[in-house]
C-alpha cells in the first residue's frame, strides 16, 4: 500500500521564518514541501516566484511540490524547474494545451501533476491520466488558506482511485484545501495519498506536533481503507 505523504503548504507559514517553519514541519513527519504559486490573475491572490523556490532548494532535500495557480504556465515552468522544483502541477482550467504543458514539465525532469478545481469534473482528465505522475484534487476554491473543505471532493478522489484501478495507471492522488484531522479520514479512505495541509500545520501552535498529529490520523485511516 502506498504510504501517506503529508505535504505542509508554506502558504500559511511565517515567511519571515520560513526555513525554521519548514524544518519544524519536516521534523514532525512532513515529507513534501507544498509551494503555492499565485499570479493575481488565475486566482485572486499573489504569493511567491522562483527566487523563493531557489532559496528553499538550498535549505531542504525534501521534494518541492510547486502548485502553479497561474495563467500561461508554459512560460514559467522552465524557471521553476531551474529554481529547483521537483514536482510541478498545473491547473486543467489554466492550461489550454494541457498535453504539451505536461510534457514540458517532464522534459525538465520534474514529476508532472494536473490540478482540478472543485467545479471541474474528473472526466475532463481522461486523455491525460496516462501521462501524469499525480492528480491534485482541490477541495477548496484556490487562492487562500484556511477555507472550509468541500465534501464533494471525496467522491472525486474515489472516482480517480477507481479509474486508476480499472485502467491500470500509476498516478498518485493528492488533495489540497481544508485538510485537517477531521477531514483526513474521509479523503484517505477514498484513496488520497498526498495530503496538503497549510493552516492545520502552520496556522496555530507548533508545526512539528501539528504535522505529527496529521500523520497519525492519516496512518490510522489507511487501515480502514476498503
Ligand atoms: C489554496 C492552496 C492550498 C492552501 C491550503 O489555494 O492551494 O495549498 O495552502 O490551505 P489550507 O490547508 O489552509 O486549506
Ligand atoms: Zn496548493
């Protein structure tokens, strides 16, 4: 069985102490660093660009999972890859030539992911599921941390899990938005393997013990998978 990966999202971290916060989350069992890239166009918020990814790359050996919430992703993919991204995901809704974009990511030796917003059906991915390394199901509308989990995401995760089995594909399933101790059991039982958590890790208290707690809840839920 695929182990669950906790991917702390630095969107909710204290950017003035980013390295320490990432280290604390890693000490608590975070194994992927989720980096939210927003351009103020595709989503109504702006965050960070390649220079911050470059700094993180020097600091940590953990995979850097760059979630591009931007228009014209092809333009920026080479820059993020050169800055040290290991995984790059693009939104279905933002990629006009999705097949080309996914191959562009792979040509930079990064894992390629595709992301769907809450209103985008899983069916729209049927032609690329054999190309992608992972599918990211947004369980909130992208743009901000600490929003409420949208329950319909569980059904979409289950659908992706079933398609993977039927078509004998290998993509991993990631979920992002409103992930916390109360939502983890349902998404893990449905088939999610990479759990992005921003507010639940960095929003309050100690990131180390917060990550530890999420990993514990997730591990318990894997035993209840049907
Ligand atoms: C939202 C981002 C998420 C965000 C999740 O657009 O893609 O990665 O950090 O935040 P929480 O875990 O606080 O819902
Ligand atoms: Zn994200």
